[in-house]
C-alpha cells in the first residue's frame, strides 16, 4: 500500500492515458506482491481445475458420445477446451471477492483519496488476476498433456494457432473478471462476492458446448448454448487446437467462433468496465 501511495504522490502530472496505464501497473504490482505472500491462494486456484481434468477424464471418459464416437481419447481431447475456458472464467469469483475484501477493509476509500486515474484500481486488480489466471492455465495445460490431451488430434494445427487459442482464453477470462469486479463493488462482504461470482457461472459454463455435444441437447437449449459467449470461445479453441467436437451448427458463433469469441470478449469488457468504474466512483466502504 505504501508503494502505491509514494508512487502516486511523487509522480508529476502526465497525460491522462499515460497516468492511467502507470497507475494501473502500480496497483497490479501491489496485488501481485500480495498474492506472492499468500501462496495458498495460488495453490488452491490450481487444485480445482486439476481435479476437474482428472475427474471428467476418468469418470466421464468413455460414457460420453462425441459425434458418432464414444472413445475415451476423443472425449479427452474434446473436453480440454471446455476445462480451459471454465478455469479462466471461474477466476471471476476470486476477483470479485478480492475487490469486496478491499472495500470491506476501507482500502478502496484510501485509493480514491490519492491522485490516481479513476479506473486504475480496478484495472490493476484485473491485470493481476489475469497474471494468476495465465499461470493456472499453464499448469493446467501441462497436466492435460500428462493425461493424454493432444493438439492436432483431429486435423492440422501449428504453434501460432495454439497460442491464439490460449490468447482467446485469457481474453475471455479478463472480460469475466470485470463482471466479478462489478459484483465485488455491489455487495457488502467477500463471502457474498464469492457466492455471487459463482452462482451465475454454473449455467453459463454448463449450458454450453464445454462438456457435452450440443447436438444431443433439446432444440431450445441447444440454441441458447450455441449463442453463449462461453461456447464461442470453447468452439474457437477446438478449431485452433484441431480437437474433436467442432460443431456443424448453422449458428453464426459456431460458424465463425474465433471472431465471435473476440467480439463477445471485447463487448463484455467495454460494458462491464464502464459499469464497474461508474460503481467504483459512487461506492462506499
């Protein structure tokens, strides 16, 4: 906290955009230092997605139909894009809880008393969460490789396409952390932020193409799943990873998943960042 205070007081006036970037990076550094001092936050954040990988792979593998196949290997390769996307979106709850905790302790009021860019506190927090999410995604990818997931299992791909897929995953995760930021600013306790950050994520992630083939859903539910922003990113990853389960649906997000994922994520950031910054300006601890 003192580092943020000293930086804000000693820095001369600058261009608003430059000041916003600088202040955001200072706050992000503060949050990363805080995370490094509480390693159990990172450890528990890694355990949950690893458990999902192992449980879904060995419990459901072989009993799920992907197209005409019930192969455990096919389901394993189908599953991983969904697990990756679920992992980055579930970071929303932690982001909201962290901001709610700062509100509860009065840190937000102290930040607002400093000569900082209005959105820097929230941007810094979401950037720090993005770094943690990237670390989690890296570990999860290694675990996925160990249990047998492979890129190019259903066609050709290359390193650039694989990196693009992970980039879209991180962009989706960053977009969802702004939803978490708004929730964290809107509730009174970190516990409420955690519950509020998870309750809506379950229908978003499960009414999708993440864990099952949408072709097996009832028509009205399949329509919702195919237009779900979460599904667009999952579909984009399967295309870029060249994994099984690439939907043959006529829905636009399924036909153009990379563009759909990018557009959805950018729109979510624009809308929820605007709402979160507005809420930040008026919120009281």
